[in-house]
C-alpha cells in the first residue's frame, strides 16, 4: 500500500487516502482521509461544505463551533479523543485550538468532497 502524501494548508496537514483526484486510491463514491490540526499552522477559518463524518483519533485543547452562517457560530464545544462528529451539509463550522493544542481526525465524505472555504 502506498503512503498518503501530506498537504499542508492553513491550520492543518491533510492526507488524502481515498479521493476522486488526488488520493492514494481513487473513488467517485467517497472521500476519506486523515488530518492534523495544529495551532502552529495558524487559525482555521470557519467553512462550509457537504456532509462530513469525523472520528477523533487524538486531541488536546481542541474545540468546535457550529452555526447556520459564519457570523452565527455557537459557543465552543470541547472535542475529546474517541469522539465521533457529524457536520450536516451546509453547516458552518470551525475548530479552535488553545496554545499547544492539536486535533488528529479521520474524515469521510459520501461522494466527491465539495468544499467552499471563504
């Protein structure tokens, strides 16, 4: 099996395992990967995309906020290792990390991942 190649962007390093165009394995029916969010890579911006499921592998000092729009995100909810999270299609969300914080997840999308990060 080939290794996933890291792709670093604002707040995270992403590893695409199964994805239409740039995964280790290609699929038109799902997108699966791993991500590491690290405070040293900057602050994540609130974003919205298609429905997503996540499994938290490990984390420390990590929080999530959700809402109907970028300007109406709710209060911080603590993220814990072993947690399963689901983001509905069109639901705005952001992960926030306190100093020294990190978040390691497995993410999965049905079909092709559609992402609009503003």
